[in-house]
């Protein structure tokens, strides 16, 4: 809109923008930033994207999804060392590693630089099926919510989006959860323990059975509710505040989009992190005959054990590298997303 680059929108620039915009509805124009949910902030997003009727008819919706998927793969690969560092601290806590640097040195000494990307392969592979399942479930849930509400021709409220998003996140996580367990085991593995993803799956199945692939499933599902609710509520609140402040119709800047998404996601992570930590510890436990555990093997037992041994701060082990990866993940994801959508011929509007 700011054609002359003065950072000031003149009447002529505002008029020309509205005259040549493909949509005549001001509400549609403001909603161009609904695709901010395509940005990968280093964690699985619980509320999928919304698309306009024009995007559905033109086929632009799948291009946005492809661009978002590629951006997620690149950003997660770039921040994989921080993700593995987080998993190590979540599982081993203070008993083995007293600081981030000690944990990082251990990983380098045990497997070299290449080991920093252990578990990233399956983390990237699961993006496509999880996104597809979540998207399909979200669209179905939206239709059900609108039908239950009595009117199909309206925008979903924040509460309805929360319900639909939580259902979609729960459904997709239920289907692809074994891949989550494999990701944790591969991230924690020692040199030579598994030859490949398939080898790890076979060995875990033979030694521990099918149930092992759903270790930590309950805290994982429970974590979707606070993460999705807080993330969505804060994002929508920030969005409304921005539009109220700039009620002259000015589009939100790229920085505003990224800041809203990163901040809301970080708040959601703080609320759900204890459940994520317990989930990871349960995923890491080997449940097999003859194996003795020094920690409880249930969710409630683990919560009590962590609080008793490490205090409330023990529930937030590893959150530092988790926050450290938000800024680079968002930045890398946005740059790659922009390049991909341009190559596929779609815009943010």
C-alpha cells in the first residue's frame, strides 16, 4: 500500500489500494493475515488455517498448505539441535546435566556434530500427514460447529475455533502419535543403537509391544487444550487490539504478524509445558520384562515424583532451548514460506 516508501499512507494510496483490491469487502481485506498460522514457531500448531471461498475455488488453499509444510520442514531442520537439547533436558533433568553447555558438550562427544540432528528425519516426515489430517478434521469440525450453531453463513467465534481446533489437533495426534514416540527415542538414542527409523520401530515393537508406541498419549492430548486455547485467545486478542489501534484500515505489518504468532505460541507453551515434559519422559521409558525403573511409569506418578525430587521448576526443564528456537524458527519459516508461495503463485491476501 505504501508505494512511495514514506511509511505514511496518503489518501491516494489508500484509495488506489481499495479500488484495485480483488475483494470489495473490507472485512476480507483485513483478514488477509489469517494465513499467519502457516508460520512454524517450533511447535505443532493446534488450530489449522482458514481459507476464503475464492481460495477454495481457485485451488490456492493447497498451495498455502504446501508452502507452509516446506517452511516447517526447513525451519525444524535448522533448529533441530535446540530441539534435541530440549528433549535431553526434559528426560534427564538436573541429575545428569547441570547446564545447557554440559548437555551440548555431551551430545557432541557422544556422536559428533551429526548427532545433533538425530530424530529430525522423522520430525520432518510427520509434518505432511499430520497437517493433512489436522486440516481435514478441522474443516469437518467447523461444519459441525456451524450446523450446531444454526447458521452456516457466518464467521466462527473464538470459542468455536478453539473447539474445532482442539478436536482437529486431538484427531491428528491420535493417528500419528507413534511417530512422536519414535522421534523421542531416535533423539535420545546412542551411536549405533538403531540403524534407521524402520529398524527402531521394529526393535521397539519386538521388545516392548504395540502399547509402547502410545506411551505419554494422555498428557499429550491434555496438553492440546491449554496450548490451543491460550495460543488462540492471545492471538485473537492481539489481532483485535492492533486493528482497533489502526482503525484507519491499515494492513498489519509483517513484523506484527510474526510478533503476534510468536508471543501467543510462547504463552501457550508455558501453560502446556509440564504436560509436554511428562509426555516426553513417558515416551523415553522402556517398558519391557526385566527392566527396572527408577521413576514412576504413570502420568500422575511422574508429576508427583518430579515435584518431590526437583520442585515445581523441574516441570520446566528444557524450556530455555525451547524458547531459544522460537525466534530463528519463525524467521526461517517466514522467509521460506514467502519464497515458496511466490513460486506457487499465491499471495497473502
